[in-house]
C-alpha cells in the first residue's frame, strides 16, 4: 500500500487514518479504531481520533513502532467505553428517598462533598420527572406513583404503567471527586471530550447534576440504556427528535418506538442536551462495532466477583478493576 502523503491526510484525515489502521494496526485493535473513526458524533471528534491515529502511522514508518496504535485503542477503551459502561446506572438515591424506602446510605457516602452531591439530586429528580410528565421519554410508560393522589394523569394517552428512574446521560459517578481513587478521572474527561468533539466542562465541578444531563426512563429502559444497549440518536434538522437505537439480544425486542420527540411540561426547564445524547449513542455504537461487547460482558461478570476485594467500593476503583480485567483478556487473545 503506498505511503500516505501529508496532503492526503490533511484533505481527508478520517480516510487517511482508516488506511493507517488497516495497514498497521493489530487485528484485535482494528475494529475498535475503525469504529471510533466511523461513529465519532461529529466532525471535530472524528478529526481528533484521526489525528492520533495518523501520528501513530508516522511513528510506525519512521521508527517501526507498532505499539502506538494499540496504545490509542487502549486509551479510548479504558477512558471512554469502560468507564461509561461500568459507572452507568449508578445514580444514587438522595437520603430522603432512601429513608422513605427503609434503605440506608451509610457506608455509601464517603465525604461531605459526596453527601451534598447526592442530596442535590432530590430537586433534580423531582424537576426532571415533572419536565418529562412522569413518563419514560422512550417507552411513554407512566410512573404509577404520579397517580397516587388521583386518577387525572390517566387521562393523558400513554403506554401503560411502570416505575421510572432518572438516569444521568454522562454518568453521575464520573463527577469530580476529592477521593484518592479518582486520579483516573482527568484522563476519562479528556478522552470523552476528544472523542465527543465537544466541551464537557459544564458537567464538571458539580455540573453533573445539570437538568440537561438527566432523563426519565422506565426501570426496564433504564437498565438497557445504562448497559449501552439503548440510545437516542439525534435526527439532523429536527430539534429534540431522536431515532431510538438498540443493540444486543434483548433491547431490540422491547417494542420501543422508532423515533421520539422530547418535550418539556415545564417550559423553563431545559431538555436533555442533544450533544450528550449523541455522545452516549456514539459510545454504544463503538462498543457494538468493536467486536468487544461480549468481552466486556465477561469483564463485568468478573467485576461483580472481585469488587469486594477493592479497598473501597468507589466507582473509580471499579473502573480500575475493569481495566485490569480487560488487560488480562487482551493478553490471552494476543
């Protein structure tokens, strides 16, 4: 294959990067790197990924170093796919809700700042639920708690009843933390911004609970959304309108609508941010196109068994354990 020229790389960096991957990348890494190039949620994200890959191609040609492309693949796997999957669905319940349910948050909260972040969720959960009319924004199912005070809500057309939950689009557990186990977080945020091609600074320093980063889902949809099997894909030129994407063995059989349009029952309350939903959808696509989805399932199955060995149960430690397990899989397959 002829060497890529500087002009070719500048004119179409994604195509140039794909050629580098096909020529130089280890077979294990090719599907992941090509998926990152294909499914980055915007041109900036695609260019960011392409730039890293092209630099590796230059390194290979000048120094014969074949490790660089594997390092790029590992960078995005460890800092984008694994963290979002491992920490997704871990939105905690505010203390008042735990008390009402008879549960205790003791042992889960490790600092005053963390306790404050969790309890700030109460207002966010209530406001988001009102904004979304107490319904799953995808399935349309109504939370039965919303009719406890009367039958009026039942007059609104819907698709049945199911308990709803508030999900963070960019996971709550990736917020800034003072925990000693959070040293990996800067790399995660850097990788998310690189692949996402968007500034995520608004979600840091307490912004993770922003109303545009939360969404109301039924318990069933919540599970598969946080497991990267259901996503909302923004439809161009149609504000707040999304194609519903599904992957895996179960999610495609849930009978979800093909498209949804998000609306707010509270006019001054922001809707979920399309850029955050596009990033979540892109991460789902990369996982399922990377030929590593089953590997990740095995990693997470192991994670359930070894999480108790961690010094504490923080999400940062869970991410680190998942990384080590993933590395073990890669060494076996290499």
